[in-house]
């Protein structure tokens, strides 16, 4: 792998409602740590949150770090997506993460509908044409069958113009290395997704209930046996970050249930940053 800059981003879910104060105070508490920017989710698990574009702008203005905007085909039609992308460019957003978005839960389908009148390749092309650096996501399966399917889908996204890829969370060095090797021939930077574990129940929930995430049995066992599971999760995160530095172009760390305090055990203090 070529020696290139390694970027660490912190994923943030905007607040419910219009008050950014509590979340911004928490983020100000980690702003002295060493990371490069934020990645802002858009209505994850198909539940309403503050508009991601607005929160990107607030983050950039207040904390002076770049924010990557998540954009989904689920929530907007073609007209709205084009306007959103142009608006992002005008507000100084330089990169977006294009995705279809989580499916609307069955319980909500009677009052919430998905749009999806634009394909994901079309959204990628639209984002590129709007002058935005455009990334996509990838499921981190490592068994041959599902890895082959994930790579086929990723190649279609690259052919449509995707410029980097962020994996869903990975939990072992072996899996991370398999994915890095598999993605390398596509010629785009790969960012390792890392979601720190807090408890054994958290690991079990992710493994059993969250699509696209698999927590290997060895990791679940170590969390169950740990005297301090949160410390065990922090140690695992540090190990994965070291693996990412060897094999990936960056890492995107996703705080579990908004527990941003975990970053103090993962990231070193920032020595100096130009603002």
C-alpha cells in the first residue's frame, strides 16, 4: 500500500429535534483529540433526525473540522437530491457518502414511505457532477460467496464514479486484512469502519439484530469473559485502528449509542491543528 495520509473520521448522528446544544457540548469535549473530521449520518435506521446537511454546516462552523454528508436515495426524489448536493457544495461541504439508506421498519410502513426514484449509481454520478468527492459503503463479509457479491456491488459503484469506500464495522484484524486485499485492485481508498463494543449484550445485539454487522464468536466470547467489557472494547478498537493504519487509507469510528467519551481511550490528544 502506498504511503499516504491516514484520516480518522468520527461518525455523528444528528439530534432528535432542533436543539443542538447537548450534542455539541459533547463533541466539543472530544474536539481536542487527534482526528480529521466528522461523518454525519442521515436518518439512520429510518428514524427522523435533524437534517444532516444543516448539522454538517453547524459542525464545520463551530468545531472547524470538515464534515462528510451522508446522502440517501430513500429520503429524497431526484429534484430534492440535486438541490441538496448543490446546497452542500455552496455551504463548503467537500465530500458525501452516497447510499440507499436503511429500510423503513414494517411497523412504520403505513405512515412512512421510501422514495428511491433515483438509483444509487445515478446518485453517485450526480454527486460527482456536483463537484463533491463521493464515497460509498460496503458490507465487510469475508466468506468467499458474500465477499464476491460485495465486491461486485462495489465495482458497480466504482464504475459509476465512487472515489472511496467505507466498510461497515469490522471486528478482527484477519477480516480487515482480507477486505483490504480484496478492495485494493479496484484502485480506490478504503476506510475501515470501527464501532467500539461496550458490553457482551452490545456485541450480541450487533451480531444478531443489525444487518451488515457480524461480531465473530471469538470477540463475543472475549467481551463476555472480560472483567471490564468497556475497557476490552476500547482495547479492541485501538488494535483495529493500528490495523487500519497499516492496510487502509483511513478509519471511521462510530461511537456506540452516542458514548463519545470512549474516544478519550482511543485517540491521542491533538498536538496542533490549523483552523
